[in-house]
């Protein structure tokens, strides 16, 4: 581990920090507004700046996003140099490869206290990314040692844990520059789909605890919309309850992700699914929503498509709040908090998973490594070498995600044993397209959607 303060000195003089991400979300919550956010990223600085400006101008309560390219994510900076030299388009903003003045020029007169910007990246080796974003004066990002390792490559989990501990320690020292670092856990989005909600909740909470123990006190915890709205509500309330119990001295909020698996192909199906994600956020008192667009199943969305998704989600959220009468946002949050105190199947499972990890070792990073070695954490259908790969999930007749095989998960007495009929490859393929089919079919065949 670097000596205290040495990593900060190595970063060099940062730009003045502007835009406290967590504080903006809290102000919006008090005003009764759901914050909506795109996953937008472009390789060309002028286009990236245009995208941020369009997000800021959208008729919605928004925050900006700098999503990085896939080469930066894996540290292949030579490929970026080639792309930039030969004019090959990138699928995100190469913040490490651009000089800091380029990034600052993208952000100048765009970000503010009323429009903070977050960096999104997906890397298991993120230290250079943290250095670059901090030098540019940015103080909000996301990820995690588990959630940005297992689904995305073959980086050993212990290396990812070390990389994220080093990066998180550096990030926490932003306070020396007068900034309030905000970290969002990605644990609630493991693999995007077909992971039972209790595992998503547990990993999201555990990553939040990991960052909190590194000195980061402003956090958001993620949850990705799954296959059944009622189960999703149960999961988000379980997430809120666990955060209240385990992070009582942190500032935290919940961020919902619109469905991250195989997306509908019809515009009507896309907007219906996104609208239900917005309704999920409102009904659970969640503070922020990551949107998806009508182009998700085909290509990278345009700026206009991102703005349309932001404004649609905002309209649905405002309508959902208005139907509850005067004072609805505050009342919804209070009701969600009260409901979160009630036991549920998802809470019981998630609590058991979290406790098994926390009881494994006093150092949380080491405890997470032990948990995966022992199979206490095991992500269904994840092929990473450090994942046990013994757990399986299935979608039941009501559209709920259930455990088909728990492997060595510490869920005895909470979940039945192995499913009578093993999950086959045909079952898996059908489950992967379950949401797409559910939301597309009413429109493909001219039927009215179910209310």
C-alpha cells in the first residue's frame, strides 16, 4: 500500500472540484424529483461535450455521464493510440489517453453544482482511470472489486481486490482538495440478468461496505431491474434495510438500472420497460435511475435517443408520484422505509449472504476472496475462474427469479435444495430472452399491452 498522501501527490495538481454528486441527488430527493442519468460515452471530445450539454438541457432532473471506452477498461492504451491516429471511432471517452486539458475542455462551463458528472468505466484495473478523473476535477465514479471483475474478463479476483483497494484509498483522499468523493457500487448489476435478487443486494451492500472502510462516506448502491416488478420492489426494500443497518454513518442513496439483459426491439416495448423501471424507483423511494434507450438492442444510442429516454423516464416518475396525491415523494419514501423494516425472502437470503462474508475475516477484501473460494458467494452462469460456478437460477411460472441450485451458498433453511429438473441450455436461452419476449410480443402481434 502506498504511504498516506503519496498517491495524491503523484496525481498532480487537479482542476478545482465542482459538482458534489451525492449532495445534488439529496437536494433533488428533498424536492421530490427522481434523478435520471444516461450511460452516454463518445470518443470524440466535441461530441462528448455535446452529449453532456444535451443531457443538462433535457426536460428532466439529470446528471451527466462520461462513459469510457472498452480499450481503456482493459488497459489497452496502444489500441487507443492506434484508433486516435487512424480516426477509428471508439465506444466511449478515453480519459486516460487524452491529456487532462482535453477532458477539462469537455467539462468547462458544463458541469456545476446543479449538474455534476460521473465517470463510468467497467475496469478491474482502474488506478490510471482514477488518477485521470481526479486530475480533471471529477469526484464521482462507480464500480467495485467484484462487480467489475467477475463478469468482464479474466483478471484474478485477488488482483482486482488489490487494484480497487489502492484506487479507493486514493479516491478517498480527494477530501484533501476540498471535494466530496462519491462512489457507486455496481454489485447490484452482476451479469445484468438471471442473478437472483438476493445475490445482487448482497454484493451491492458488501461493495459499499468495502468502500466505506476505505474512507469513502458518500455512496450509492445499485439494483438492476429484473424479471418481475413485485420481486424487484421486495429486493430494493431489502437493499434499503441492509444499508440502514450496516451503513448508519454514511450518506447513501439507491440507484435503479433499467433492465440490463436482452432488451426489447420494439419502441413501445422499450419505453414500457423503461417506464416500469421509473415506477420501481418511485415506489421504493429510490433516488436515481440509469436509463436505457430504444436503440439498446441494435447499436450505441445517439444523443437524441438518450435525451428521449431521460425525458420519458422523468415523465413517468412525475406521473407515478402525482397519482399518490400532495406530498407524494416524501410520503412514498416514508412508506418505502417502513416497508423495508419488514422481513422478506429476499432480505433473509441477502442478510445470510452478507453475514457469511462478514464473519469470514475482519478484513473485508480478504473476506470477499474467502467467500468466493468457499462458494459462499457464487454468481450463476458466470464463467470467471474465481467463481465456483455451482449455483443456478431459473424463472418460475410467476416470472420470479429463483435459485435452481444453491451450490455452497449459505442459504440452508431459506431455500429448498436443488431443483428437481436441472436447468438445460434450452431453459437458459429461453430465460435470457424472457423479458424481451414479454415486452415485445404485445406490440409485434398488435395486441394492447397489459396494464
